[in-house]
C-alpha cells in the first residue's frame, strides 16, 4: 500500500530520536516518586500548560502516589513556526483558588524561560501553599531570563524538538518519543 504524500512529508520532518519512550517513562516514574515524597499526602494541584504539557502531565499524574487535582492554563509564545515571539499571552487562566494547594506547574519544555518566569510570578502572587516547577525538557543554552525549574527530567541541546506533546504547527504531538525536527527538508 502506497503512502499518501502528506504522510511521506510528515515522516520526512521527523529527525533522529533524542529521548526514547522508555527513557521518558523511567524519568517520569522517578519524578512521580519524588513529588509524592515531597508532598507526603498534602493537597497537590498539578497545573498543565497547554497544549504541549498534556501528555507529560497525564503520565506524571498517574506516577504520583498522593492526592492531586489538575487544572490547565493555556499560554502562547509560539504563534507559528519554530521561534518564540518573546511575548507571553495568557489565553486561558486558572479557574481554581491555588491558595489551598501545593502547586506543581508541569511544563513540556523550558527554552528562553520567559513563559515560565512570567507564569511562576503570576501564580506565586496568588499565594499557593508552595510552588514547584517540573519540566520534561530543559534547554538551558537558550535561556534569556534567569529561571531554573525545581525538577527537570532531561536537559537537551538547542534543537527544535517534537513528540510526546511537543509540536510544530500542531503536528507531531502524538509521537511517543522526543525527536529532532528536520525543518530544512
């Protein structure tokens, strides 16, 4: 059976695998254990930053052995393509009072740091019991503002990556691994 042209084009853009599905799941298990131990049964609110963190947050939530609730925010700093605009736009804010929770922000990737620094300050002003940031990927060499997550599962070089929730123009989120995006093909 011959592949459709759009499928061939889609597959061409998937570069080398940087982090396998197995590596991701092992790291999430460890992060879940660390968070469970850190909060030891106290009320946790996992905040997922849409859209990229939804896959990571779902797996992390299942790896936490403590009562937790979930909430979502939608933030945009990439409006198309592979470069951040530098502006942080809150598209959807929280609808829960964070002051009753130990908040854990779950992010797919920290690149320049602008988005997370902005969100961290914004949520901190709402007086959560505590505030922790966990990211799947940390691209430290791209940082333009000072920001360090509390838990980082993987540090990666300055590649534009796709998979496991990360996209390019809304495609590739469904890959079960992290791959380099071949933008020049």
